[in-house]
C-alpha cells in the first residue's frame, strides 16, 4: 500500500470496506500524451486486502466537481 501511495502522489487514503481492507484514491497519468504516462491524470480507486492489491477501478466523474456533468451540447 505504501509503495503505491509513493508511486502515485498525492494518494489519498480512504476508509476500506472491511477491517482488513485498505482503499486509496490515486491519479494515474493517461497514456494519450506524446510521452507514455504524460497525459492528464485519471483518478482510480485502488483496493487492497492484507496489503495485497485486489482491484483498481476508474473513478466516475463526481457531479459535485467543477466542469463535470451531462453533456448539454446539441
């Protein structure tokens, strides 16, 4: 868990879904930039059980965040 947090700063620790589980919110650079890993940061939830990586799920846009929400262009 600490190695992932150090590799993707600023990682935010979140409450796990069980006592033995840990969750981080990390930002991973998108691969669409001119140099691999130089794209815009994409947020992921990363779940661990007993310190072992279990899942990494892309975070859906939060409607409370600025500049997100439904596309109203026609």
